[in-house]
C-alpha cells in the first residue's frame, strides 16, 4: 500500500468533527447537495461520466484497467495520482476477490474519497483574523472574496474587505460594487497606488473597528514574474507590521479549469508567501475537476472552499463526499 493511501486511511479513522453548523440543518443540507450536484454537472457529464460508463460492463477485464487509467489522467488527476488510485484498486481486487465492474466502481468511489481530506476547522481566534487572498490573474480572487465575505457576514461575523489590487484598472471598483451589493464595509486603494499601504490601512481600520475577519484582495500575478512575487511578499510583510501575527491565513484561489498547470503555479505561491489553504474556484466551469485530488496530494494544501457558480451563495466549504458523489453520480 502506498504511503499516501496509508496516511489517508489513518485520516479517516480519526473521529469525524462536525465543522459547519449547516450539517445539522436537514433542509439546508438537501439544498447543499443539490448545489454540489448542479455545480459539478459538467464534470460528471464529461471525464467522470465516461468512467461511470466504463463500469457499465459486467466483468473486470484488462481493457477496463487501461481505459480507467487514461480517463483518470484526462480528468486532470495527474499521472502520479492516477497511478496511486490504480495501484490501490488492483490490490483491492486481489485482496477482496472482486470480479464485477460494479464492485470496482464502488471501490473507485471509496479510493477517490480517501484521497481527499475534509477541511480543517477555520481558526478565527485572532481579532481581527486577517486573510490574504492570492493567485494568478483571473483565477477568481475578487469574486471569491465577495462570496466569502457574504458567507462570513451571514454567520454573524463583522467582515472588512481590503481592495489592495491597485494594479489592474477597475479592480477596486469591482470589489466596491460587490461590497455595496452585499452591504460589506471596504477599504480601497487608488489605482496605481501602493498595495502594501492599502493592506496596512485595512488591517489598522479592522483593529479600530473591532472587525472579526479581514479579507484582503491582491492583484493577480503570474507566478513566473519575479518582481510581482516580490511585491506580494512585501504586502505579506506589511500586513504583519500592521498587526503582529497577521496574516493569519493566506488562501490561494485556484481556477479549476486550469488543470495541471495550476499545480506549478501553486508551488511558486507556496514558496513566496505561506499559503495555508486553497479556494478552488470555477469547479462548475470545469469539465474535469480531478485537480482537487492533485492539489491535496501534490501540494499538501487543504481545499477549504469550492466555487460552484458565480453568485455570492455559490461558495461551499469543501465537502469530499459531496464532491465525489457530484463527479461520479449518486451512490450505487
Ligand atoms: N462559473 C464561475 N465563475 C467564476 C467563479 N469564480 C469566479 N468566476 C468568474 O471568473 C472571472 C474572474 O473572476 P475574478 O474574481 O475577477 O478573478 P480575479 O482572480 O480577481 O482576477 P484578477 O484580479 O484579474 O487577477 C469572473 O468572470 C468571475 O465571475 C466560480 O466559482 N464559478
Ligand atoms: Mg481581482
């Protein structure tokens, strides 16, 4: 058994913690599963849909293995992750004496689930808790901030947004429009101004207003642009000057449609600033979705939230079971 699978098994053996109050509200839960199902409709029809069709055959044949490997790679799991899954499945077929394609399908569902961890509980101990949002151009940062701000404020938290993308024309306006629409307070910078100064002012304002959560938007940047990555490090440092210990979290917004390239990008962000978690945006636009597995296995970062649409309420805490059911279709 591979090292990671062992780890994943240990993980699920630990007691389950109920992370979100939503879990105890039954009607809301039906709603949430519907959201995951709708949000992942593209993925479940495309790559993972073909996997489901593959298991329409009755017996496990050598061809099934070859096709399954190709389909997992096409689904954006990446070669290494696909191999780990296949390896685990082969061992289970031997150990449990599986012969039917349906049994393999159930085993696949379980193995995929084991590769994903539930997000750790969010820590909001510091007052304010400062969260820096980073990522490549167009990954979904600003929209995700609006959605997260909406979510946290609906939970009763005092949220303050910081529009520290002073680089792209209209970036500040974009977040201001969201802030107005969602009734969230915001500190904005001037276009072309110093992003660090805006971040600093936002944190200082949050301290004096007694805010609970600060979400700071930053300019999109290519991970290969040295100067821009240095600037991001500076924003990170300046936030720490405004409040010792801040930022308390750095969330990398990743675009689920980018595929395997996004893993390389994420590594560069991880090196530049201490990324603590991933927001996986645009899962609803992705036909593949397998990136979620690669993010956890190859980057060791938890996926905290998933973007399942463009509306403020289309941001859900990452739920491995709902995700696997969403991409593979309902339980057998
Ligand atoms: N369908 C869908 N669209 C999304 C999601 N998240 C963001 N978008 C769209 O993606 C586009 C880019 O989103 P932004 O939030 O502006 O991305 P950004 O990372 O802030 O972009 P820059 O500031 O230019 O780097 C917008 O059209 C969003 O509406 C999502 O979860 N689902
Ligand atoms: Mg933006």
